């Protein structure tokens, strides 16, 4: 129940025991095609270049920046959490003149601030936004941001590492130019691959850039000729991980993409209700809370690592600590992929009810559990989440 | 039997079905420590930073260059095959002034040429060499090259992707500064991770470079604080692949590193003898042939892809085609890791004996098989390999 990797279904783990095929074996090309086709469905896109990169999500962040940016290009990065910060760092390493817009950690991106910045710093090549900030649990709605950026002639790079599979991500409808994710969150596969998709505007940039992409490993033109019908060798694909991703995507297709998202919303609502019943405040404002990860403000006087240590040692439950600015101030509780299930909610709430009093924080026994239960019933009745 | 990925032992595949641990779970730190300890043994090094990167070997090549080089640094790349060419491309993308020394594909690096270049272009920051060229099957002995480069104040970046586990790689004795490999060749794990090690001179460069490393994902200072005792988050480790690498390294320790190398030498000798008995010439000169991969010159009039197609469809055997300059001219036959076994040698030779006559190339039935058998006996008797 950390901020990812999430638990992985045995079917997905078992897929990795398939014999290794060569990365240029026609049978493996079929696996690749199947993976790409399902990734397009999950991202709701027709983009031809929708492929898993041979890296984690951070590598995809780098691939997005390295392919889009050339030395001297301007990029605006919306920073309302740890991963926005990372995006700015990477854009800068790619040689871009980077403008960081700071928003309060725990709040979504403010459109007006972005609009002013686009006016002030333009022309800007790209705007970088984190859809679901894993450090703060905040969702930034994308469509208006994309519309605004495009009106200013800027591309949009969207980080959907934690949102994909746990929230709607509609790449084509929302007109996002570059969108990437990772396998170990709501997609339900082990960490190690990072789906990425490039839209028409992004491909035009790539096809017309005068300078070489500074990374060979993440150079999209090279990757493209392996993933398209040319099948030219670029690097050796992580074969077993690709099997795992295929199986996890098949499971998502069986469940239904919308059902998967609803499952995430349902258990997240229950967790939030339980925590609030315990008197624990949530960090993200209502309406902007992400399903896959709930950020809980650690009550006054409670020592972060001691509680997390007890959870791990006595209850076999891992939750995440705060990153960056919120280190020691918030817990990050993941309910993503295979881990997004009722039993995890009740296991954690019950464990916290047992642990917190030892730290002088009194809780009414069972109160959080019944609040969670009520939230589940209310969700199933089509009621509004608490 | 391609140039990698090699087949993977079921024990290693099964290791990937272990439940996913968090990348910051103390239990996973133990897995990491165990992996690093065994990697140090395999590389014969005491280097603290000896870790698996979350990428394939090409990513490690990029990590080596990106961390060592700053804009304007001079690097000499010895190019005697496809991967030397790639190393030069990457060095250039890292902003280095790159000097490519061309050697005949199929020959090792010539010390005199390198020596002249070091005099002519110096001071040079680094020299890049591929220990075992997977495109040509040629081994370039390292110690003299390292000695020469150091005498000129240059670091040595050595690509041991195909050699590690199939040949002696003695990082400390040979005084190599940066050495990297990949999991899917002689180490016997699936593709997806890339061991890399940085020696004291390399660490000094990293610790004192004024400019930021252009890659965040491959930035060693960031990776170091995750892999050393700080355990600071850098990116989410590919957990399942790390289990696989641990199991494959454990199997290598059980077999013994030297025994593993001898196994590769033994079957490679048998394959070479069999091919030569069939009248097929080897590309690499005697004394510089790599064990894990044998390059066979395709006899006049034989169509490359047709033969490889028949091998795959009728005999379930994959061998590699030529890369770059030797495309269509050579076959690349891998006997690496789990695939380095007698039965593979006989299966391939027997398949070729059956296929080649259909292409008008007559072979004496059984001749290649008995030549291979004699080579095995001679190796076991301590005789010299034919």
C-alpha cells in the first residue's frame, strides 16, 4: 500500500516464466503488437507511436523531454509536487530554458498563473504537467490546460504515471501531445517498463528537429524503427517484462477500463472516509483527490517513521512517507492496481486503530471501519462519495 | 542461439514470481546488497558502485558516457564493429568531441593506432573499447589498452556486454575505469538490467565535474544515494528483474565463475570445429574469437535469411544475422549463459547439414558432428582447442 510498486496478480507474475523469445523473433513482434494495441485502448488514442519504453517512469519523463526539447527551447513546468520538480530538473538537463511555476504542494495547477506565464515567457515550446501528483495526491484536470497551451502554440507533456488505469486519461480527446506512464501503479505489472505515446504535433517536432536527440537510448526515431514494421534493432527489449505488461493489460481489458477506474474510486473513497472518521485530515482538497494514492496529514505529535515501522513489522503493511516538502508531514497510501481492494482498506484502518493509541492518539474503536463500510455502500448505491 | 537474449533457466524465471517488494522496503535492500556483492565477484572488483542499472546494455553505454563526459571533452572510440560505432554515436550525443578510430570489422583493436591517436589528439578524457564485439565475434584484449590509455591520462570505458560470464573480466587487475554489461547474455537472466561498475578514477571525475550530467535517469550521483546506505529514492527499481538477476548470479556462484567461462570456451570450440569441418569459414581470427558468440561467414551463393528462416521454422533454432557492415555476410551464433551447452551445438550443426544441401551447398553427412565431438574430447583432455 505504498505509492507503488503495487502488488501484482499471480497471473501477471506467471507470465514472466514464459520462455525467452528473441527481440527480433516474429513471435515476439506479435507480443509487441498486442501490447501496443492495448496501450492505445487504455490511453484512448490512435497514436501510432504508443509503446512501452525499456525504463521506469522517470526514464519516460526523460524520453519525453529529450525528444521534444532542443538546446535553448523554452519549457514551462508546473510544479505542485515532487514529480513536477523532477520534470523541471530533467527539462533543464535537456538544455531547455526552463521556467518553473510554483503552486502550493497539495493544490492543483492554477490556470490563470499558467496563462500569465505563457504570455510572459512565450513563445514556449512545451508545458509540462503532472496529471496525478504521487507526492501530494492531487489531480490536475488536463483539458483546460491543454487548450490553453495549444492556444499559445505550446505542446503539452503530461505525466500520467499514477493516473493511468486509476483515472480517465483520454489522450486524443484531451489532445495531449506526449503522455507517459509506468507499469507498477494502476496497470498492475511489476516496475521496469514505461508506456509512452506521442501525438501528431509531437511527431512533427521529432521529425523536423535539426539537432540530434541527446539520448540514444530514449531517441524516439530509433525506437520507432524497432516498434514499427521495419523492426530494425535498436536495443534488446526486456522480453519477460513485456510478457508481464501484456498479461496485466489483458486483465485490464477483461475487467474493463472504466470498471478498473471505478474500482479505484470506490476503495479510495472508503479509505478517505475511514481516515477522516479517525480525525486524520487529508492533504488534497476535495474534488482534486486522486484515487490511486491518498495523502493523509500525520496528526500532531505522531512520529512518521515509528508508525510506518510498526505497520510494516507487525501488520505486514507498507505505506509511503512524504517526499520533498512533505517529508515527515504526510503519509502516502496507495490503493492501486491489484492492491486497490476493500480488504486492504480495512486492514490498514484496523492496524492504525491499534497502533495510534500507543503514540497517544486516541481513536474510537471501529469508527473508521464503519465509516469506510458506509462509504462503500454509498458508492455502490450510486451515492456521492464522502 | 542468437546474439542474445540467451535462454533462461527455469529457476531464474521462477524467481520473478516472488511477490513484489517495495523499492524502499528493508527486505529489498537485502536483495540489492546481495546482487551488488555477487556482481563485484563476477567483475573481480572492490568498486563500491557496482550496481545493475534499470535499462539494457545500451542504457549502460549511455550511462558510462553521460557520467564521464562533459561538453567539449575529447573521447577516442575504437570502432571495430557495430557496438563501437554505437559507443561513438552516444559519446557525441553526450557533447564530447569524438575521435573514431576505425579498425577492420573482424579484427581486434590495434594498439599502435590507438597510441598514435592518443599522442595526436591528447589530452583525451576517455577511450572507449568494446571487449567482445557481438557484431563480429572479436575479442580485444584489455590490459595493454588500459595501460596505454592511463599512460596518456585517459580513462577507459569498457563494454563487457557479451564477455562478462563468458570470458575473464578483471576490472581491478586490469584497472578499467568504467565497465558495463547486460543481463541477457552470459549472466543468464532475461534482458532489462545492465550491471555497471565505476572505479576510483571514474568516481573522482563524477565527484568533481562542474556541469550536471545531462541524463537524470542515468545520473550516477542520484543512483549512488539509492544504492548506498542512504537509500534515497531515485526511481522505482525493477523489482522482479532484480530477483531474476540475483537468482542468475547465485547460479553462477554455484557453478563457479571460472567453470562458467570454461563451459563457454568448451562449446564454442566444438561449434567452431563443426563449422570449419563443413567448410564454413569463421570471421574472427584465431586467438581473438569470443566464446559466447561465433561469427560464421555465409558461403557464396547461400541466402542468409532463407537459411535462418528454415532454422527457425523447421528446427526451432534462432541464430542472428549480420549487423551493419556484415549484414547478409555473416551469421552470429550465440552459445551464452544457459544456452551454452553441447546439445545446442549438435542441434545446430545437424540442422545446417540438413538445410544447406537444399541451397546447393554440399556437406558430408555427419562430418561436422564428429569434428565437434573431437573438439569436446580434446578440450576435456586439456588439449588445445582446434
